[in-house]
C-alpha cells in the first residue's frame, strides 16, 4: 500500500527513519545466518528488501529534494557497488528523482552536482564483465542516460575523453569495447559543440572502412544520433555540416557492409528531414539505395526504407510551391527503376505502391493512367518476383483510386490473369483470391463475373457465397455455416446472383439437426438431480432399461432414430422432418463412432478384424492373398507432430516389440528342432 501511494513526500523521512531500520535488518540477517537460523535470516532479508522498495516512491517529487538529496546520495552510491540485488531499485529511484526535478532548475543543479560521483560508478558497473548472478544491466544504462540530461558539460567532458581513448584499446574485452560505444551513444544527445566536433572527426574515417564492420555500424549509429539531436548545439552543428554529411553518406555507399543498412537508412532518414530547398538535389543520389532496401530480409530495415520513401514525398510536398508537380516529379524519379533488373523492378513497384497510397490525391489523372498501363503491361512478365509486386500495386490502386480511373483497366487485368500458366496461378492463388475480393467490393458481382475468365468464375462465385454465409451467420449465429439461404437464387441490384443456383448441384441444402429427449410435453433436463433416478429406474412415460451386455442406456421410443435419416425439402413445411428407420444398429442415437452391438445375420460375412489373420496351425498372424498385410494401420495427421502428441504410440510400439521378440524366439526354436 505504501509503495503504490507514496508521492510528494519528505525524502528526509526515509533517510532518518527507514534507512537505519534497513541497516539493522541487514546486520540481524547476517547474524542469524552465521548462527545457522536460515529461516529467520531470510525473513529479515525480505523485510529489508520491502523497505528498500519504498525508496522509488519517496523519490517521486519529494518536497525537500535540495536539503535531503545530499544526505542520501552517499549511501546510494555505496550500495550501487556493494549490493547488486538492490541495484535495480536504486537506479529506478534515481530516474524518478531526476524526472521529478525537470520542472525546477535548482533541483536539476542539485542532482547534477553529484554527477561527478554517480557517473563514474555507473560507468564502471556498465562496463563490468557480466556473471550468471549479475542483475539486469538495462536499468544501469537507463539511469546513465537520465543522469546525463542534468549533468553539466564540464563534468561530461573528462568522461567523454576517457571513453574515446578506450575505443581503440585492444586489451579490452569485446564486452568492454561494446560498452564503451554504448556509453558514447548515451552521451551524444547531451554533448556540447566542441565534443561533437571531436566525435564527428573520429567516426568519419570509419564510414568508409569495410574491414571493421562493428565499428562502421557504431559510426552510423552515432551519426544518426548527432543529426537527430535536439539541443541548440546539435542544431548548429548539423546546419554547419549538412553538405559534409551528404558527401560522406554518398561516398561511403560502396564501402557499406550489409550489417550497416539499417543504421545507414536511419541516417538518411534523419538527413532527409533536415534538407532545405537547395539540398533536394541530394535525393536522386540516394533513391536507388532506398528502393532496393524495401525487400531486405530484416524487417526493421524494410520499415526504415519505406519510411524514407514516404518522408521524401512529404519533404518534396512541403518544400515545393507546386505540390502536384513535386509528387509527379517524384513519381517519375521512382518509376525509372522498372527498366532495371528483376529485383530493382519489383522493388520499384513496391515503392510506387507506397507512394500511390500516401500521395494519390496529389497525382493528376494522366500520370495515374500512365502508371496503370505500365503495371498492367508487367503482368505479362514470367518473373514471380515482379508479378507479386504487381498484384500488390493493383490491390492498392483498386482500393484508393477513383472508380472512373480504375474501371477501364479491370478487363485487361482479368484477361492477363487468365493468360498466366498453371504453376503461376497455383503459386499466387491466395493473392488472386484477395484481388478478386477487392474487385467485387469495388465494382460489384455483375461486372466482375462478366469480365472474369472461365477458369476463375468458380472463384468469384465462391467468394460471394462465402460473404453471404458470413452475413447470415452474423444475422443469425445459430444458423449452420454450411447452410445456403433462400436468397442465393435471387438477383442482386447490381448484376444478379442467378448463377448461384448452378453451384448447388452436388450439395443439397442442409439444416442443423437437433434431437430432444422429451418427457411428456416438456424437454427432459439432465442437469436436474430429480431426473437421475428416472434414468436409472425408468418412468411410466419414458421407461429406461440398462442392458447387461454392453452397459449402454437404451431409451425405448428413441432407440431407432439413427438409420436412414432423410430431410424433407418440401416447400409446404418450414421445419425439416426427420424420418428414421425402426432400428438403431449402434444401440443408441448419438454422434461419433460406436461399435456394432448387433449380431451379424446368418450367411452374411463378418467385418474384417485381426482375428481373420490368426494362424490355425501355429501362433501369430499370417498373410492372406489379396488382402492387406496383418499390420496395425494408424492414420497420421498434423496433430501427431506436436510435442504434446509425443509418446501416444509408446505402448503400441512396446507391445509390437514384445511380439516380435516372442516370434523370433519361436522361429529360432523351430529351426533348432528341425536340425
């Protein structure tokens, strides 16, 4: 309760009252542990930990921060190093304290004054080699980032210089070197102008160094952080080096390793946002790289590439006086890639799809007509990579463009789909179905069915039928999913559905059959306790008997309601009439598979089972001519491959092995006798 509700309290109360209690409990716990009383020692340790859990709550906007922080700063610094189990709590307390001090400059100065004490401790903790028992390291780096935001520059500069000297130290372990780069990244957003110049001079050579991929990746990350900096010093630095950024990013493309694509795209994205009207000439130089990255395997890299594509469009729209002309020029710049290789062409179509979705309102009709003609012509390509991108573009165009713009292209699109070879149709069957669904929603059944090639008419009919079923299920959840409504044969306003009568050839109309066990005029409720004696003892109205042979309940007047079930489709009756035969071969009306309890009539052949393979002269089974081998055939399905299904055949295999072993012994014994 205290942990969740303490806020805007007195930090001095924790220092003067709770802190001494935690020290006492710690000493008591150690004493009890030395005396061999482990249970009481654990209780004291838990009480101490619960009291320390209150510290982050006391650090939420305390009223006496300036007076009390200096009293608790030293204990926190010591415990950060000495008590790893409390490290996460202490870091959380410092983060809360710093966050609550942002509103008053005096509080920031008071906390920042102790940065020269806390930051070295936190840096050493972050760079230390982890052990299996080490606490999580993320709270430490979060605390460092938070503390750097209130720490003065004169405190940060010595730490920055020390870290920069450790970057190329080969004596450090890999963990330590990575920790140094992480700490530099954490310091970048709070650096002054002088330190930014030093950092930039250090990373520029690494951008063109393909031999050290890790350092190159870190260099791009630091450059991205510099460009996105929000302080006045960062703004001045980016403005002064904007041309230099463009030059280095364009020249380093040839030396960029695959692992650096994501941070490099982030740099380009941040740089695009900072471009002015004169810097827009830089876009054509980086556009091919961005286009090719939309099909990278890494999902974050693809997302960054698409963000660059969209951001370029918005920057052009914002910086240009004629928005329609700017988007048109951008479209023309991108569409050139269609003439390239297969990969470049497919990537270009995907980029055009994204641009069309975002900026279709700025594009004139003639540009859209030209693009649609080009994309429809690409449907004749034999490359599946291009066809996949083309389908995505057409689906987007059907969804976002004006009806009059897309309508002239519906017929050629459907004709091209009909011209694809069978393997291609099979490969894209799911995407083709999704395309037909979108066409039907936009243009209606009448138009689409009329223009659809013969081999796809069943697909169109099936889509409409499924939509009608979904609507009926939504209107009446009790209705069976396989039921066909009477409205299927009626015509729609937009083209008619009479063709659906032909779809009912194989499957007759079905309705869900329900049976009730009736006692008099009311249904028999099996949940009532009074019903159970009547089931066992029988009632006058519904006598029940318990056969002795197989232990099944037989309710006499419902015992024959399974065999030869038929449905009367007469229009005179609204309900289905269930007609049943006089006898039930399984002894009770129920779903599932049941063994036959009836004796086979004389003269009829009994169903095949394992006994037919039993040898009359010796033990074991024997093969029969014209019949399957006497093995146990088990049907396999996809559920059998799951972990929970493992072991389900263990007993069966065990029994099989025992039988095989027994058969081998008998065979060996027979050979011995023959000798």
